[in-house]
């Protein structure tokens, strides 16, 4: 179980953009691996210049948000969390 503030942040991001997240999961062949917002229990967020990057993940799927817009989804692996540049695991489209 996650802390209430972490859980609220995850739900806010995921709920605001669930249709886009769903499409990303479908496009990446990950649909079914992370369909319920409740499955997402981890969040990692940082700022570079004026942009906030946030990774929200379940045990199986990670979704990258740029500011509040989901931009990519990948299979989650723990190397992502300790990486110097976690966004390098994703494809960030302009």
C-alpha cells in the first residue's frame, strides 16, 4: 500500500489522462498488464529546466509523463528507478 499523498498524485495523473494512457498501453502491446489505476503504486518525479518528468509504474508497466501529458509506456524494470536519466528508457515524442 502506498502513502496517501503518493497514491493521490498517482491517481491525479492517471485519472486526468486515462484515455491517453490506455492508448499508449494498447499501442505498445501492454494492454492488460496495467489496466487498473490501483495497480500503479510507484512514482518518480524530477524537473529538468522548466519541464517536470514523472514516471508512474505498476509491477509490470511504467508510464512517462512530461508535465501532465503521458508520452510513452514500457515494460517496467527496476533499472529504471536507479538510472541517472530515467526518461532515456522511453521514447519521448515532440
